[in-house]
């Protein structure tokens, strides 16, 4: 399902330069192919906003090559932003009001950073609740990532996240499919990897208490994907299948610099199952705190060639299935949630 470059968003040029399939608007208009419109609520902080945007655009765009995909990024005005980021958002992002007016087929919600333990005190809490309530009755399916999953589990099902006993869970972990009959995961490998990076969790028992169907789990990382009792309208992820090969590396480097500057008390552990001996040796030769931006970029390019990406294929499989299922049940009129005859309480008929 190729992405359509319907606006002058820098991400489209970046992905085209990578060799990704990006349709110019004129070519898209000449094709007699159905459009799909997916909202991307990007709540990530300034430093990660554009990178997260590219990750999801890349993952969705590479998942299938049939329908024309229009991804509509938007964010929450309640989140604190720099002047530069506000200018970027004003130029390239849409507003929730515009998307409500035009309608969406599906919605993706990213995670975000939080300042405290209680999500109800965060500035995103009330506007996110409003968006999720609208989506529940207006889009075929909503896909939540990490913190967004924790927020919706608390607001909709009264299941609050809890702190992980060993602190931060981060790294790449083995997962397996628990319910191979569900069409979202039916075509996946029996065992595959997913990156995680979080301090908190929703336990398998909490997903069960909410009446959700757990589809993918890890012995080390817990539940990765669970779906709402209707089977499809809400898809909750605790992992980060959208991550690039270098995402955990950059996160590790940020943690090291925080420790060396005194902003954290202890040196960070390395992400589990991520660095190999070659990359660890390469890191040991450099002091990233005194490197220029260009030097660090060059180092990361070298490290990226050493790191193994063992999760993107399974991530594409999940996204391809999700988009394909949305395609099967959503109405051609994107202001309507489902095509005629679809039961909202069991849209997949399973």
C-alpha cells in the first residue's frame, strides 16, 4: 500500500531518498485504487517527534503495496513544544478538528514521555480520552503503542499500569503467538523478536480482567499485543515494533550522557539482546560525551552496520494484517465507521 505524498512533509522526501515507494499526487489521482486514510496521533517529545513520524510512515508504507495510503499526522496542543517544533507542526500537521470533519479509516497513537507516576495528571490525559472516545465510534480500528496502551487501559478499563520491579525493561525480546486463530497474527512466525523500552507494565492478568484477547507474549517482556473484547476496534501494543535498528542505540547513548553529566545516579545497563561483541567493542573505543554531532553520526552509521534488526519483518506482517483487515470492514465513505452489515461488536466475524 504505497504512501501518497499529498503534502510537502519532509518525511516523504526522506523515505523516497531511502528508496521507499512514495506516490506523487498526480500519479495517485490517475490510479483507480481505493484510498485509505489513517490518522497518526504523534505525542512524542520534540527530540523524537520527526523520528517517530518517519518510523510509523515507513512501517505502514512498506506493509503492503495495494491501496493508496494517506497518513494524517496530528498532535495535542496541550503538550509543551519549542517554538521550532510548533512551527513544524503548524506547517505539516493537521488538527484533530480537521480530521473529525473529514473522517478516518483507522488511527495509530504513539507513546509519549511522562513526568510523574499518575497518568491522570499528565497534560495529554483529557484530550487523549476525548480522541479515543471519538475513535471508538468513528474509525474501524485504533492501534496504540506503549504509553498510549497504558493510558487507554486505565481510562477505559480501569486497569492501571504498575512499575516494573527491576526498573527499566529495554532491549529485544523473543515473543510467541498465543492465539493463531486471530486473523491479525495468523500469518506470523511462531517465534519472533520485538523491541521494548519502558519502566511500567500492564500485566497479562490485567488484560484478562479487561476481557481482552492476548495475541502475542514474551516470557521476559510480558504481553506485547492484546485486542479489545470485540476483537479489533482497539489493538494495544506494549512493545515498539516501529523502532529502527539504531533506535535503542540512540536511547542508550542519551542515558550514558545523562549519567556522565550527573543527571542520573547510576550508569545505564545495555539494552538486552541488542548489542553484539563487535558493537560493544566499537562503543568502548569512543567517549560520546566529547564527540561532535557529525562524529557521533558517523559512529552510529558504523554501528548500525554491526547491529542486527530481527523484528521489522514481523512488524510489517502485523501492520499488513491490520491494514488489510481495516480495508475489509471500513466504509468507502471515511466518515462512516464500517461498511453496511458489519457488526461493531464483532467486526471481524470471529
